[in-house]
């Protein structure tokens, strides 16, 4: 009996330690929030470049392999030659010490890579709060902003913006939305609530409702799609309908048709990555402005009825090639294709015109008064637009606590570009490139999380403007 009691006690203590570890892991502290700051330019939210160190422990499959080989194979941002140069420059270290390119990795080695980090521009649209309590935060997520740090995004993410401008920190991600998807996003404010909600999601006790807009006249019947979804490439984050995939089920129902396009209600019964987008592609009605699943790269049928006429390898190659052609102009150094996709039309994003900012900083050149006045006007317009939206959110806030958080956020909006805050690094590849900003259409995808309902809770947002029955957009090519 004593042994059983001790065993049970140890198990409980181990569980508690695991929970505490998760608590610590999900927290972003002020030190991280203060790594850099925001500014606004051309109506977009931007981040000043900053030094950042990526760190990871050696994985089992890397043990016994040379450092240079692992970097080139596992982290495809640069060529092997470029990685070798960075190792020799001391930017890549093992256990916080310099190491040669042919260093043989050992178990538990700490690999770190110091970079001059440039982030991608996102919308200036402020975040609206749907619900706020001691346990939960529910927001209406704007399109173009990722939920949490990933890839080229860190400070330009929902988690960091909420932490820096709304002073809402230590949030636990319960579920995710794609970067271009807008709508209901739920955060837990403690581990107990996060665990409860995640259990509901895993057991499929949460009912989700989305709306989207697709080209043409969607069938007027309720359509149930049960098609398995498999990964084409984790590297570029693309999936397709395939017999080897995981079971996925979605129900669709047309809400309106304006003569050119249809608004469709989407009820995902499972939670696969890109599930709604892929099942709509399968039906032959991909979301109007879906940059991935409404693309000619999939072939003449654009993936309708899972007809691709290509292998996984061919599809990945063609997708990378197609979007590499559309990539924004870059100079001298070239990234490998897999990484350049982050700056291509595949995700319809780009970095800001950082090179122009750096040129102004390093050469001391002055912007003409007329250009300066134009930029000031753009900044004022963007800030005013964000403030007006925040005032609108404040006026309809469901509680004084929400209104107070929004008022404080209105005082912390990004300021205009300040050349004294722009840093340059001669070893940084991104400092030597210039990319155009995304257009308004490129920052939005017509897919919105309208409502989430659990066992004893329900949260929803208003319909987005593009989902109104009489909505028109004469500039949008519905066949692209």
C-alpha cells in the first residue's frame, strides 16, 4: 500500500512539474516584448530589424553528423556555402562557443544562430476584444497577422501585439487560425482553463462556424464532404485530398449569391490544417482570393475532385517555381527556393522597403520635403484610421474592463518611421534586399471564423463586409 501511495505521489508531482513547465513555456516576458518596436509606413504595421538568436538542442537524427551538413539539410534558409560563411563568422555556435563547419554533433549539443531579424509587414487594423475575463480572452482576429511567432513573424503576431499594446500577457493559445483568416480567436489566461478548452476541442465538443466567399453560384443544397487530407509538404505548408491522409469532414451551405460569387457557411466537423480551403477546392469552388488553393499550379482543374495530375514532388517544384517567378525583386544574394516562398505571392506577403530605410541611415541622405510630407500624411491617416476603429470598438464594448484595455491600446499605436531606430548589419542578407509592400487584396482572404460554441459558452463576431449579400468588388478577378 505504501509503495502504491508513493508511486501515486510521484506521478502527481511529475504531472504538476509538467504543468508548471508548460506554464513557463507559454509566457512571453517584457524582455522579449522589448526586443524591438513597431512603426507605421504606407498604412502598414512594421517592425524595426533587431538581433535575434535562434537556439535548439541537437536532435537524435543529427548526432554523428557534421554541423554544416545538418544546417544545410534541416534549415534551408540558405545554401551550404552561406551557412559555412556564417559559421566561420561566429554567427553559428555550439554550446555558446565557436565551432568549425565539420564539427561532429553530439547528444544535447546546443546549436545557436545569431541573425539580424527582419519581419514581414501586417495590417494596421486594431484587434477588437469580444470577451475578457480572469480566465479567457476572445478576440476578433484581423486578417494578415499570424497568431503566434513562426517563420518570419515574431513581434508582428497577435500574441506580441496583445502583449505590447494591449498589456494582455501570459496568454495560452487554445486553437489557431491561418494567417490570412480572420475571426474568433480564443486564448486562455491560465493553464487550468487552457486544459479544459483543449479537451473540449480534442473531443470535438466545440462547434465551429465559418463563412467564406467563393467564385460562381455555389449549389443551393447542404453539402457534406468527407475526404481525407494529407500533407504535400510541411516545408511550404501545403496539403491536399489524398487516400493516405487523415479523415476530414466539412458541411457547406450557401447563404447568398450576388450574380458573381457566393457566400458559403462552413461547418468543419474535424480540425485538419487548411480543411475548409481544401474541401472547397475539392468541390471546385476555392475561396476567391486563396493564394494557395485557388492557383493554376494545381493544374487545369485547380484540384477539383482531387485531380492534380502531378506527384507530390512535381507539385512542390511547380509551386516553388511559379511563385519564385512572382517573388519581389531582390539583389545580389539569393535564398534557396524553399525559403524564398515566404516572400512570394504564395502567401501574398513581403517585407517593407527596409533597404531604402537603411540606405537613408547609412548614407545620411535626406528625403525630399514633398516625400516626407507624403509619408507623414500616410502615417497620420493610418493612425487615425486605427484610432477611429478603436473608438468604435470602445463604444460597443461589452464591459468597462474591455473598454479600458482598448483605450490604453489607442495610446500605444505605432508611430512614424524613425531613422535613429533603424539598425543595419553588413553580414545580414536581408539588409541587402528590397521588397514591395503587400496590396490591400493580398492581405485578406475571404474566410472568417464567425462563431465558436462549447458546452457552456458561445462567442461570435459580426459578419465581415465581404460576406454581405449585396457586396461587390469590381476590381477583383473572380477567375484568378
